[in-house]
């Protein structure tokens, strides 16, 4: 009936069109096409609405109207994922996909969800515990394990089928992964036996950059809790025991860390009570569109500006500490530890005037 530009087809042979529609669902889609805004009444099942939109060929319109550009200062809780929470092993990792979906890892299993939160085939890592996962693109996921996956420390999997592709051979003990789109490399943070941050080119199976924390920091005697690459400033922000946040220049291998203990609102050098306890392990970093994020307990803090000053914070009133969280596809996915639930945070679209 319509082409990709929403023009009527000029095929004169087609004289009739039969549309079998559900009035309630069709009204939502018609309102979207008329106003550009998506309002889903509570009585409407979202998955059935998406199916209806797919039938009419306007699923992309629904997706683009579902949420606005992610802004940590204006987020709201949209929905939650809990269909796997009854399983024996608790989830430890959640990673957002570039298209608005996510994957959740528990034990040796990685569950994959698209932006409609429909589950795809499960990824299995041959009974090895998953250390971390990261998305290369909307169809590819890199998984690190505590033991070898196939012939390497990391495995590359298809997000739609769950099948393993040709695995790369980077270092083992990868505790943190992050895909860097601008340079087509994955950042790998190795935690044992030494603390090292490196960049690996998966196409060449080659380590193109590395930085040994303990070798560069003479006074460094603590482990890396988390690290995040900030492509815009060509730097890596890391979180270390007793030290707080530090920044290192990604363009150099001989740079020293610039420590910023004030960012977390406390002097980390005196937080001896936090060492080797579970709450400490849940402190995570994230970066998205000029905003730096850190989690503490059940809260997520937002920082901005050239000096990374605190701008806001948000929290879920129940569910216990945030075990992990990730931002991608204009959504933030937060894994609640106590209830084994993933909360989906979105930024509402500004009203069309």
C-alpha cells in the first residue's frame, strides 16, 4: 500500500485492500501517525501492539517514538524484566545493546532480549561462568569466561541465534569488557594475577594498546573495581580500592593516573570498611553522551561538565543494591541484586508543540 517514504504505490492492478484491525490497538497506531507521539494506555499489551505495528509495516515508527535520547537527569522507570528470576543461579551481568535491547548473564548462560524485550535463543558458554559481556553491534556479542571458551579467553556469539562465531584469542581473566566503536577494538580489563587494561583488535586478534596499573603507579596497591573508556576525551576512567576514581590518557602508555577522590562525594582512602565486601563489588561505572555514571548501593549518580561535577541521582525504592547496569539504545538497564530483576529506565520524549 505504501512505499518506504509513505507514498501510495502507483500499481493500478491493486484496487482493494483488506485490513483486519483491532480498534483499540489501531487507535494507538493511528494516533502515532497523526501526532508523532506514542501513548500506550495501561490496558494495551505492548507486545501485541508491537505485533500489530509490524503487521502494518510501521514497527520502526513505534520504536523511534517509544523513547527520547537518554538523559540521566530526566530518566523514569519504564518496565522490568523478570521471566528468568525463578532460576536457581542469580544473574550477575546486564549489558544494553545498541538497538535498545539487552542481555543478562547468570552462570554459563547469557539471555538475549531485543528492544521489545522479546527473548532470543540462549547463549551457552560450555558450562563456564561468564565474567562479562559486551555488544560489538546489534547482532554480535563478545563473552568472557573464567575459563577458555573454545580456543580463546573470549567468545564471539550471534545475538539472534546464540551460535558461536570464530572466537578471538585475547588474554584470559577478562573481568570487564567494553566495545569501542570509533576504533573497532574491545577494551579488556584483566584482574588477576595483575591489573592490566588493554585494547584488542578482534579482526587481527592483536593487542594494540596496554596499560599496566601496578607498573605505572608506584603507590598503587589495590585492585581495579571497574573501568570505562571515554572516547570523546581519549581517556579511561577507572575505580580502584581505597583510591576512588582516576583518569588515564588513552593515547599514551606511559601516562600516570589523575586521581579524583572527590567525585564520589567521599574520601575513598579511608573506606577500609568497604574492602572485600559484596557492596563494594557492585560499584560500577558507565558513560553515555557526555555523562558519567557511577552506582552505589541502590542509587545511580550522574556527573557532567568538564570537571565531572554531580548533576543528579536516581534510585529504585526496592530490590536492594544495583548489582550491575548498562546504557545503550537510549535505555538504562539496572540489575537488582535481591529480587533478580532488570529495571528499564528511559527518558520521555519531549512533547511536540
